[in-house]
C-alpha cells in the first residue's frame, strides 16, 4: 500500500497561516466596501484622486487590495514551498 507523505509542523503552520490570511482578506475587503459605501463624497470633491471623491475611494480600495494580495502571494509561496515532497523510489 502506498504511504502518504505528510506535512511537517512548519508546513502545517504555514498552511494554516495562509488559510487564516485568506479568511482575513475576504473579511477586510467586504468590510472596506461596506464602510466606504456609507461615505458620501463631500461637496467640491473633484475627480483628481482626492480621498473623498469616488475615484479616491476606488483608488484606496485598489491599493488596499494590492497590498493584501502581495502578502497573500508571499504566504501562499511559503505554504507551497513547505508542502510534502514526493520521493521517487
């Protein structure tokens, strides 16, 4: 019978940290869009990227998404590198 290769303690920790971060990412993005949807642009806001304008809100969302995505990619890479390796016999 074929023996299954198992993750070590470090690999399990890396995988669970990645899973937890994925949950946090979804929660943070949903919370951000929920909070920002309640903020109304102040009078006189232009489309040049001021934080109170619509473009400013979307720019903030995009930057936050990119930063969290970068952290997620790094954590995913660490979980990938620490996966169990198949040994050829």
